[in-house]
C-alpha cells in the first residue's frame, strides 16, 4: 500500500509541476513576459539617454551663441570664412 501511495504522490507532484509549467500565466509565460519587460526597460533606458542629450542640446542652442554657429556650420555645410548671422 505504501508503494502505491508513493507512486501516486510522485505522479500527482509531477503532473502538477507540468501543469504549472504549461498552463496560461504559468512559468513559461512568466519567463516570456519577463524577457519582454527587460527588452522594454532597455529601450526605455536608451530613449531616456537620447532625451537627456536632446535636452542638453536645446539648452546649448538657447544659451550659447558659439554653439549655435558651430551647429549651423555642421548642419548646413557653411564654410569657415562665411559669416553667419544668428537672429534670436
């Protein structure tokens, strides 16, 4: 009798493990969701860095006249001997 109850307990335990692995919102779905979450966090981090760089550039463009001129030279291929007039 003990042998049958042990086999029954092991069978129920293994069936429940398989059930929790395969069912919807089980361990496999959790791992997939965690992977997607980590990918989105990485994208969010990259976008936050890009946003911070753009904010710094906006501040420099608003306050620094030399930066405006150098930015215009880089953007529009102005030669060094040409004059740039920056109007606020």
